[in-house]
C-alpha cells in the first residue's frame, strides 16, 4: 500500500534555455514537500545543452 503524504513530483525547466532560442529543453523531475514549500521551486542544475549550471524553475 502506498503512503499518502505531502510529497509531490514536480518538473524543473531551464529558464536560460528558453531565452537562448536553441532547440530542445533541459528538464529535471524531483519531489517537494508541498506543506513546507508552498511556492514554486527554483534550483541551480546542470544544462547539458548549454554546458553550464543554470537556474531551473518549477513548471505546472
């Protein structure tokens, strides 16, 4: 039986990649506790297409 809790899966998408106009996207899947983190998540992750660390924001 699965646990019922406050953790939900979220998708993080690169913000700089959208602005650059290059094809493709950089996305990561992670989980967050929706009770403690009510706003949108924002993490620095590696973008393999741009070959550098960039800010990735939670998308809906």
